[in-house]
C-alpha cells in the first residue's frame, strides 16, 4: 500500500483489533498501544496519536483518531499527519469476515509525496536507430517510468477499490516534490466520493481543490462534479459527464466535460471532451497514454481558436516566458524562446476551427494538424481563409538544440493587402490583393533572432493595387513640367493605380531583398531593386523608369516626346513602413534628367551639324 494511504488504513486495523478484544473489555488506550506495536512490526512505520482516541461499537463500529502522525522507517519527519481520522465499519458483515465501510473521513491531512523521475534515456539515440544493448537500456528506463507512474495512479485510485458509503477529505494539503526539487502544493478543500463500489453502480464525485507552485503565484483552483463507474477486475474507470471547472491557468475560466474510459493498468484514457473557454466552444476526442509517444492525441472541432486557448495549450511555455520577461521586455522579441517547454511536449493534434485568431490575424475555416514530439514541433497542415485569400502552409520548429531551427513553406493567394498590413500594424494606405509563396528557414534563440536569420526565396504578385498616399504620375508630371518649363493646369491626385506590382524576394542577412522589383502604372514602367530591414522595417529602393506617352493626357505640361521617353528616369525611395509618411517615400532626380537632356541636346546638335558637313563634303565630291 502506498505511503499516503497508510495513514487512512491504520484506523481500519485498529477497528479489527478492537473487535477481537471486545470480550476482554480492554480500554481504548490499550487497543491503541497494541495497534501501534502491530503497525511497527508489519510495516516498520511509527504511529503517534497526540489527540483524543474514540471508539464506538453500535450501531457502527468506528474509531476516531485526533492529531495522528505516521512516520516511515527511512524518514525522520512524519510522512503524513492528520488532524482527524474517522472510519466506520458495519458490524454484521464484519462478523462474517467481510469489511463493508460506511465512511472514511479525513480532516487536516498533510503529506509530502516524492514524484517519480522521468526515464533516464540520456545518451541514447532515436529508438529506431538503437543497438540491442541501447534498446534494452531504453526499455528498462521506460519500465521504471511505468512502474513509478503506476504507483502514483494506484495511490490516487485506491479508494475506488473499496466499498464505502462515503469517502471524504477536507481541509488537507499534499506537497508534490519533483525530482528537481520543485514543490507544488495541492490543497484539498473538499473531496467527497459517495457510494464507492466495484459492483458497477455510479460513484458520485465532488471536489474543490487548488494547486500552487509558490507562495507568490496565485493558485490554480478547480472544482469537479460527476459520476464514474469502477470495474475492479479490469481496473477500468468509466467517466460519465464529469465536469471540471478551472480558474487561474489563464485569464478565462476553463470548463471541461469528460466521458469515456480510463485503463489503470495501461495508463491510457480514451475520452470524449467538450469544453468552454470564454467565447470558445468545442468538442472531440482526446487520448492520453502515459507511456506512449505521443502521450496526448487530440481531434477537436471548435468555433474559435484564440489567444486564450493558445495560452492554455502553451501554459508551461508561458510560465517560462514570464520569468524571461522580468529581464526583457516581452514586446521586443528578444526574450528566449520556450525551448525547454517544447522539448517536454508529446502531443499530436488535428483541429477544425471556424475562426482562428492570433494577435491581429484572423483565419476562417482553419485546419490545423501536426505534432510536437522529441523536441520538434511540426505543423503539417495549416490552411484556411486569411483576409479573403487562401492560405496553405507547413511549419517546423526544431528545439532539440539551444539554437532553434525554423522551416516554413507555403503560399497565400488573393489576400487583401489593406487588411494584412493593418494586422501587421503597418500604416501604409494600400488596397488590392496579393499572392505570395515562400520557402524559408531561420535559426535563433529568440523570435528576433529567428526573423533576423531568415534565409530563402519568396515571390510576390499583386492585383488591382492602389497606393492612396503616393502619386506616381503626379511625381513624374512635376518632373516633366520642369523639363518642359511649363506650369501644370491640373491638380493630380496623390494616389496611384498600379497595373502591376511584383517582386522576387530573397531573405538573407536580416533583409528581404527584392530583385527585380517591378511597378507599372498607367503612364510609367518602373524597374528596380530594393530591400527591407525585417526588424526595423526600414526600406530603400531605386528604379529606372520609362515614361509613356499617356502621361501627357493627364496635363498638357506633362507631355512627353521621343527625347523624354528614351530616357531612364531615376527614382529613389526610402522610409519606414511603421512610421513615415508614404507621400515622402519617393522622389525623381529631376536635375540629373535636365543635365542628361542638355547633354543629349548638345550631342544631337553636334550630330546634326556633323551630318550637314558630311553632306556638303559628299556633294562637293
């Protein structure tokens, strides 16, 4: 029997001993002394009762111990203490050598439980590549973990193997000590099981508990209500509408309802799950297998996957991030990635979501499939409708080393540019749609390092793009009117309707390098290159532009002749996507155009005069 249950079993032994001594009319203290000696002889444990000892014989044989403590032989301090222990046993079945208990009441229980260590597989390769000796060591480590886990489950499930009208634990605390020395304090305000049996009748469960990892951190509080059926022969528990409400993990209250079976031998639970977290609602199947990989396998359908649910799924990572934020601003992207938390995951997931929200980004009809096993998190399918476009991508984050490695490949077709830029908090006033495909990788210990180390190609195409704050034709009209030495009579808008905006992109050295970068408008063809700093969002670009005769249709002062259309008009652009006024991003080097025109005019006149001179020479001949 486990250590923790020993203190509960002790009063039962006292009852049996008292029953044998009834004919001798032995007093209570005498029975207690004999029981202490028997416990010491059988288990090596020491029972100490500082409080009152009470016996009753009719109509129920009962013993109540006040301020009791049990100390195991290998320990100096008490293993478990209780302010009050009370057990009542029905008299008539006991005379027939059958133990049928009416109640077990525990008040003020305090105990410390050492949690089992994880299997020691350090230095062993992937199981598929093991030698026979390595596999033997691996299987031994897994068996040790299985035995330890089974002992923990046996301790928790032991009351269910009894027949009790009422099992109650109140105002109690259990300290769970991890192999690393971290302490989690479990407070049991109330735990009540009614009609505990192994005959197939439903057992009613009510519980109010809390758990805290430190005195400063707010506790996680949980309540449970429902029914379960215990099959003692097969060691299976069937859950029936077991409702669990949890507060303190995230800002929202988490409401869960379970139905299904748990196999205590295999440590496997196959459950139907329904949940409510804020505005999110969903249901599906969840399989938990303590000794398998992945341990958790979930297939869920839900209306909303948002930041609250993502925080719940990554609550362990969130705790690691929270400690990092005390040293680094969480919004600057320099806090370490939760690599240790990712390494601890053993999960496979398949989610169908009506709407997924991550920060400012929204994806409708989201399909999300993947797994996180052995330190590698993979999204094998992420698809849906992103701001009117079709999104399809894969992603892998390898956290097995100190430098995480990100690999992602995918495309988004027909996404609304204005909505996408707004979600990215870029103030550029641009409308239209875009198609983008990419195949990029990155490494780093933080999100900023990952972004800054991105490498790989991407391609951008657009349709019906309008730049609301950038008047490209107006910019060229201003330049041409200066060359023509005429004043414009029309006021052209500070907006540009683009016939084409496309680029081939290469991510490298912290930049997105665009070459070529092509822009076509009604009256100009711009060919150039550019680059965007991924973290600071500074950009620069240069273009050689050919003007089209259609420019003169916008204003008489903007008319162009062959001399002007033959020139490559230089355009320089620079700015910051997050802060600068888009109207000031680009300018035409008009002075160099005038100088080029003057040179061309001199050359044209020289060529003309030279032609006349040659004509005269040929005529004289």
